[in-house]
């Protein structure tokens, strides 16, 4: 059976990471969480003296997208590794810029890398559609496990949980979920990430649209049904 690649798109808080993790758990995918990987990279104490990584860290913590050429190099190399290992792959919100997706005369974009590794017919872009107000609310109160990265969603700030319900790890708030930073993330998404969907359509891709508002397990069921997994 041919290996496949799934790319989840949607605004911050749409549930991209959650849906990628659910595919990983139930459908045999490897989730390359670009955001988490880069967050760990820039906050790793061993990289304090690396000027390039520190520069990227400042962008990450501000909510701005990191330098596209830097991110493309990281994601392309990881995608090739996962493909060579023979696994399905799922991305949550990556590639995040037109350059990362399609490259230029000197750089091969991630879409082309995936086409070579998996075949164009085996790549499935999925757009998780949610109400903008829900996006703001989800990010405002979201906590993430510091160990397994499970996202724990709340409707308000009165929740009592301090540890992850899955592994017991300490729950933390990501720097990029700060309300002031979130405004920058939304702007970056609208101006630099959302246009990728149009670029994919021009290249002959069908965008699978899924309602991201229901509970995660229901969204997962919709994704699995539409992709015939």
C-alpha cells in the first residue's frame, strides 16, 4: 500500500496538532510537529551561543514566522528522513509560507520534496475550518503538556488541572499563546500561510475542507472518512 502525506491547515487554534496526533495514534502516521520541534530548538540551553538559532528564537517568541529558508531546510530534511524510513507523514500547519511550500529557483519547496518522496497523488491537504472567535478562545486558555505535548483545551481560566491527563506531565502555557502574541500569529497566518491553499489548487491539488468546531474525536472521524483512511 502506498505511503501518504497529510498536511493540516487552518488558523491558530483550529486543532491542527491535535488532529495530527490522532492520526498518529490511530492510522500509523509519523507526526512531524514543526512548531514544537522549532520551539524546542530555539529554547534549548545548548543553543544559547548560536546566533542564527537565537535570531530565530526571537521571531518565534514574538509570534512572527521564522525565516522561511531556515524552516524549509529543517522540515525538508526531516520529511526525507521519515519517507526513507517508510512511514506515512502528517504535518500540522507546515509549510507556513509560499517560499517554504514552493521554494524558488535555488531552493526546492517542501511540496516538491513530498511529491518526490510520496507521489503527488498521495499528498492530501486538509483545511480545518473554525469560527475566528473560537480560534481566539482556544488559544487564550490552552495549556500544553511539557512532556508529551498534548494540548488541553479549556473554555475559561477557572480550570483546576495542573498536570497532563494523558501522561501526568506538567501543563504549561506556550509563549505563542499569549494574547498579544496571538494577534501577530493571526496576521502572519492570514498574510503568509493562507495563500498557500490557493497555490496548491493551482498545482492541481484538491483541498479537503473539514469543520473544525466539533469535539476533536468527531473532527478526526470526519477527516478519516473524507480521506478514506
